[in-house]
C-alpha cells in the first residue's frame, strides 16, 4: 500500500490486485494440468503471466481471477496449493 501511495504521488497509475502464483511442473503438459483444474472449477482467468525462478529454474504462473480464494481452494482440493 505504501508503494502504491508513493507511485500515485509521483503521478503514476498504480493499484493493488490479488493474484495467485503457483509453481508449474517443468514437463510437457505441466501448465495444461493446472489449466484443466481451473476450467473444471468453472473459474475464468482474467489474465496470467509467467516468472522463472533464478535459483531453482521453476516456472511460476501468476493468475488473476475474480476470486483468488476460489482458485486457491480449487488447486488445494487437487493437492496443488
């Protein structure tokens, strides 16, 4: 919140947004497995992007949905979160 306030004071557009970040298995179909869980739960993805961990080489996907808690629960129910 402090960073958003500082950015706004400097004339930048800034806002806080809840997202869910998860490690994706580094293998063919790893992302597809995650997307299938999300689709089966009926969750719409507003946007997503990826990050690569510098130390461990793990890919992380960051998801923005209308309900981050619902996404976390859907993944946890499948043993992912």
